[in-house]
C-alpha cells in the first residue's frame, strides 16, 4: 500500500479527471435547466444543482484533489492499474449495494414513507432526468463527505507526524468519522421508518461511505466516485421510487 509522504504538486493526471468530472456537472446543470426543468419531485433537491453550489463544489474539490496528492493518495487514474481496479470493480461493488437497497424497499416499501414525509407521491421522476442527476450527484457527494475533509485533515497530520503507521491510523479514524456524516444527516428521513429498518439503512449508508473511503485510499478519488455511481445507477436510475 502506498505510504503517506510529501510529494510535489504533480497532480496533472488527477486534475484532468477532476476537470472532466466538473465539466460533466456543468453540462448536467445546463441539460436540467433547458431540457428537463421538472427533473426534481422535491424542489429542495434542485438546490444542489445551482450554479453557486456547483462552483463551491468545483473549487473545494480542486483543493481536495491537490491536497490528496500531498497526503499520499494515488492518482485518480494510473495506467499501470488494470481496468478492473480503475473502473469495473468499484462499479460492481456499487451495483451490489444498489441491488441490496432495491430488495429492502421491495420487501418493506419504506421509500413511500419517506416520500410522504417530503409531501410528494414519489421521490424521483423520469429515467432521463434521474440518469443525469444521479450520474452527477456522486461527484457532489464525494466532495461533501470525503474529497476535501480527509485529505485536508490528513495533510495537516502529515506535516506534524512523519510516521506511516500513525498516519494510516489517522486515515481510518477520519474514514470512520466522515462515513457517519451521511447516515446522521438522514435522521429526519430514517425517523419515519420502523426502528430496525432505520438501523439497517443507517448501517448500509455507513458501509458504502467507508467502502468509498477505502477505494479512495487504495485507488484514488475516481474509484470512490464510481462506487457511488454504480450504487445510484441501480438504486435511483433504474429503480425509480
């Protein structure tokens, strides 16, 4: 495993990937604005795709990408890694989690309770809208939960403690803490479903975030994003609920 170490600001490969992802975010914003204005069943969801929030995501993520190199994370794309590590494996992991979520909803119907809480008949709308929204949303989610927070805090630690084992321990502490952010933020929604189901869903969302953190550390931020893209593609794009 790649050790934490200081590196020059040679992040051209990762930066190219990041700029391509941001370009896709902006294209999605234009498509949603001009061609799919009714994409969101809940207007509150549309706020994440405003120009100002997207600008903040682009800038914050750019800082996170740069700092991830300083903190010893691998490039987002390395030609020496096989295709299954760069692309296929993370997507398949996401597919598996998405299929699990579909099975849980088919057996419990819990998404109807959450939709009712938001005052809508169902949470999401049509396939084309959800394809663009939920192939873009993983980029936003990655910045909010990992891409800035973990590299920034780990970079600070690496400037003080020059010890790979300590830095690895700190990374996993940060990975666990940041993986709690999403399930904790979902409390208002989980509060309306039965207790045992709420605990199961919280554990699944904690698990996917921790999985993404592991992929981020091992294969770079693109692999982490692809895990969630695979998850969202099954859970939100193909299974519209």
